[in-house]
C-alpha cells in the first residue's frame, strides 16, 4: 500500500505526519505532483490558502492536483485545506481553488488570529461511532452552504465544521493540534479505506 501524502508546500504539515505515525500508518511529505501521484491519499494542511495556491501555481501543480482528486484520490483538507477544496469562497470569489467539494466557505469567518478558540464538538464518524473532539479553530473558515450529497459529520453552533462527500473530507478546525487521532483515523479507515 502506498503512503498517505501530506502536502508540504506551507503550513503545519509536520503535525499531520506525526498523527499518521501515531496511527501506525505510513505518511510522507510531498512537494511535487509526481510525489502526490505515488500516494494512496493526500492531506492538505492548514496554513495560508493564498500562499499555498501561489505555490501550487508556481510549481505547475494546480491542474494536475485537480485531476487526481477528480479521478478519485481520497483527500482530507483542514482549515486552509478546506478552503482550497471548496467549490465556492463567498468573500474571495476571485480566488482560485480546487473545486473538489460542493461547499461554500467564508475565509476567516470567526475573526482574526487573536480570536482563535477551542471547543468540544460531537462528530459522527460512521462505523467508528460518535466522538467528542476538542476542535481548535485558528482564523478558521466557516462553511456557509453545503450542496446535495455533502454529509455534515460535526457542527459548532449549528454550522458544519466537518464535512464529507465521497473520498473528500474537510474540517474547518485543526485536528492535528490535539492528541486525538480519531479524525485522521476516520479519514484513513472510513474515507480512504487504508486502515
């Protein structure tokens, strides 16, 4: 089985790698389309979505990555990664994105860095059952709309914060910043079928 790639252009990719290692799963930092193509699944970390997009374009990876996801590569985006996966960004309509998940997001919807916060949320993780998860929101996007077929697996104040459609999973929070591996396990086991 090929490793799960973690996009290592910018952001907190090393923490995602540590989560995979805790689960006994093989992960590797990927920085080229060829490296991504050699993986079974991909994690797009949090960070700065504008910077990640700029780097994806600079290294001619954007269209190739879109194609891989469209062809069914399982992908998990957290925070900025969720923004990149969204089909629409309401407050930055001109921003390029991967258009991989039928959701509308609003960038920085909970406020600036100093307004970041943590909250306990209940997540429905399918065969893994329901889990209470400590969710860390840092300049987090808000999912303002989901289209047909998108499952909302967890909410904060009635707003979806963990959503899935087919092999695409997105969280507006940072599961890699806690010791709880359940979201990563859910991605590998239930979404990507790798565990």
